[in-house]
C-alpha cells in the first residue's frame, strides 16, 4: 500500500495537478483538470478507508488546481488547462468543455468546496441549454433527447455525444439529487440502449466515446455515477462488469501506460500513471467490485 500511495503522491506537481503524459510525436509531460479530477475521486475513496494527513493535503492541493481551471469569461465552466497559470501543457489554449466542467463541479461538491444547490444551478444555466433537442435525435441510433455534447458549441462531427461525458453528467445530476430530471432520464436511457446495441469492442469507442481511449473508461464512469446515486444505471453497470474485458486493468495490475483519453482520431492520446496507481490502491483498500459477474470479488495487486 505504501509504495502505491507514494507513487501517486510523487506525481503531484507544485501546482497541485497530477501529471499525465501525452503520447504524440514524442511523449510530453503535462498537467490538466481532467486527469487531476479523476485522481481526486480515487483519493477521496481511499481517504474514506485510510486517514492519512498527506492524502488529505494532496486532495486540497489538487482541488485548488482544479479551481484554477475555471474559465474567467464564462461563469461556472471549466477548461482542460488552467487559463491563467503557466503550467506544462500539450496545447497552449483549449476552450472550456462540458466534461471538465461536470467533473470539476463533482470534485468540488464532494470535497465541500461548492454546494449541491450551486451545482444544480450550474446544470440549469450552463449544461441544459446545450442539451440535444428532439430534432437531433436519431444519429447515432441510440441518441436521446437531453444528451450532452462535449463542447459548448453547436453539434458537429468534432462536437459529438460521448457516452463517458454523459455518464459524468449523470453523476453530477445524481449527486445533486436531480434523478427525476428529464435530461437525467434521457441520458440514462441512452447509456443503457447504446451499450446494449454494441459489443463494446475497442473499435466501437470512436462512436461511443470519441474522446476516451479505452472502453474501461466507460466502466469507470458508470461506476462513479452509480456510486454517487445514479442507481438507474445499475443494470448497465452489471452488463459492463460481466464483459470479458472488464478485468483487463486488474489482471494486468493497472498498466501505467494504458491510454485514458484521446482526440477523436485516437491520436494523440493521454496516459496517466498516477491515475492507474490510484485506482489500484483504491481497489486494494476497498475491494471495489468490478468483476465480470456482479458481486464476484477480483484479485488486485499490491
């Protein structure tokens, strides 16, 4: 356990971010909101089992970095990179996006920095006006009214509906107690139908989740949503856990170079050794069930 915790904490930069690496023409080390929030979620779960002061301090530093990723020109939204900090990054400027926004708010609410009421207000003001309307339903075939795009712009091939993004939006709705909202229901239905209508092969990810590089990220995103109260996704989660590929991370001791997110073309892609180490540590400590069969505990490395 100590080695894994040291590995995670050593990856935190002086800015508070947990470093990731972009695999492009060459490997580039960088700091971004997305990977940092995903590590924070794992550390929150770990802290619920093991009370370690350096862990709590790492959470607070990480959240300060996430807050620095807020967009100064659009209240309540967040960017992949902190707009006003000179931090290592693969691309200089990226516009704010829905995924980083809901992940950042989820982390801030869970750590007590922001309230559920404020998060629900953000969903109303920022996310819902940009949801897919009835006139757009039908392409892809599983698309549902209320689904979220990826960017704060009009639907385009580059601004597709990503199932991982939508699972993250569902998680924030659930955390805010908004599980009767029509958009929540539409996204839950969409996730269920989409994952029933495909074998979820790696080649399917370009349609299902173009900004995520591995199907395991779908499993993790749905797990987080259920953990935060989206119990309507329990059936979807059960099917995902029963997939043969659901044990790939555990069987390989959470390979540090496994791709996490990517551009829609699949390249460049990001790896996050700290995130994988945090997931491994969380599993070891909490015995999280992500097995092929619901309720079947899998073995994890230490």
